[in-house]
C-alpha cells in the first residue's frame, strides 16, 4: 500500500525524519508532497511522533483523467464502502507545485465535492460536504469536522501527468504543538528559541527508541529538546547550560509538562560549560546528544562578511572544545544531532565547518535521506544546519521502527 505525506515547510528535514524512523524513502516527492512505497508503519502513532509532517494517508488510486463525473462516482463509492450506513461527511483538498497544472485540475474539479454529494444522494445516502475558506482543508478543519473518525478527507496530489487520490488517515495535532510552544511558562524568543517541531525532528533523527535511553542537551536553553525527548519516550534526560537562568527555565517547563499530565522523563540538570561536561556526567553514560549550540550574537542585518567570519572562528573553537569533551560521555554507537548556525549575508550562506571538526575529533557522519538539511525562513539572518553523527562501534546505528 502506498502512503502519501503532506510535509512541513522544510521538506528535506521531514523526509529525513520519516526515513530515520521507518527506514523508508519516497518513491516520488515534489515540494511538500511525497509518496512512499515501502513505509510500513501504523500511521496514527507515526503522525503523533513526527514533528515535520502535516498529514499522512493512504493512496487509493492514480488517474490520468480529471473527468469530474468519473471522479465523483469513484469518491462516492469509496465513501459508501467505508461507511455502509449513516450520514457521510467528506471534504476535498487539492495540492500541487506545478502552478499551471494545479490551476488546470482545480478548474476541472471545482464542483467535484457537489457532484460527489449528488451521487451519494442518488444512492439514498445523506452527506455533508465540508469546505473551507482556504483552498485546502487544514488539520484543524479535518479534526473539528470529524473527517478522520466519521467521514473522510480526500486529497488530490496533482503531478505533471497524473493525479494521485489519497484518503487522509492522520493529521498533526496543531493544538498540542501550539500549547507547548506558546503556553509553557518559560520561553525566550529573543535568544533564538528552538521551535518545538524542529526539536522533535532532531530527537527523532537519533533513530533511537527512547525506552532505557538517556539523552543529553549540553546547551539546553529553556529545555525544548528535553521536553520533546521526554514526550517520545526517552527514560532519562539531562540538561546543561552555562546560564543559571536557562537551567531554571528548563526545570520550570518540565514541571509544567508534569502539571499538564503529559508523559515526561527523569530530568537531571547542571550549570556548566559543555567542555566541562565530564565534571557532571559519567563516561559512556549517554546514548544520544541532541542540541542547538550557541548561534552567536543576535544579528541586526548590517554585519559584514568579515564580521560573520570572525564570529564563525569563535564557534569553531567552541565546537572543538565542547565536542572533544562530549565524546567521552557518549556510549559506543552513541548518536549526536546538532543544529549549527548558518549566517546569511545578502542571501549568501556562511557555514560553521562542523563536519570537518567532528571528523577530526573521531565522530562519523550518519547520513540521512537528504544530505543538506537547513532550517531557514526567508528574511531570517540566521538559519540552522541540522547534522547527524555517531561514535563508531562494531554494530550499525540502531534505527527506530514505528509500528
């Protein structure tokens, strides 16, 4: 069975996250759309765990014709097969990245929902066609109209030569993400706070099942990575930071999670630099390090290339000192996922040479489905390059499988 995915704003990250968790790679992808032929996982648990995917569903047909009458009959028959009795609720979303082709299909199917409703009425079935002000149905609209439990959302994925028809099975829980992002008691957006969805993606990129595993964030800030690690099942989480206020924020946010009756993990914290981690954590006691390092001083957009290169020189020293020490607390086969700053000057990117540094220190790159994973929004001066490494051992890096 083929699976379709509506990915997030950074598709390379989303595809890599799915690949590490399921060992699947897309047979087709374009922009935020992807189809997988070999994704063997229960879609609801997988969607719950993913940070970078908006919708998951089953591919139920691929057609070359966009004849509205034929499509309406197909959708009506599928709905009646799913629900032999009772009133039927359904909605439609049409996605594509070739704008002229997308416009063509949307024009050809502009009354597809009403035609489908008409077919259902002719068959003696009551139906409600769910619409939205937007061209596609958001996760909120899908959930609030019970299209996953008492109906169906049909998704048309428009490609150059055909249209893939999918039925949505699971959608991202927007309320949960917003709650952790905006309602936690301690958040400091001025310091370039790591978004919870990106933190979840990074935790998932370890490829580790969390049970009986320990995760360390040595630059923990307000504890976003640690929150997400606890939620996906890591047994122990450790946060370190040079800033006492950051540690207090981490502990407050963890207490808030507990008060929300959300699953979490045993938390340890310490105040200190990453290069001094051996003073706080025993050797070979950590399974994974997931962290966003210091991004540099806040940018104003007026910095010269020379100033950016000077800032990167400082970060090189930070990485060398920090990850030399951190190597000693990782178990053999331990995984490191790091978000390193990418500075942009007139759209020209300036990278910290993290891979070279890590290789010199004895780490090995652990490639994902997509090579260059950069989290960056237009007009931002600083983005994040997401990199993945392991401490070598005889056996290969374990891959988590969601089933």
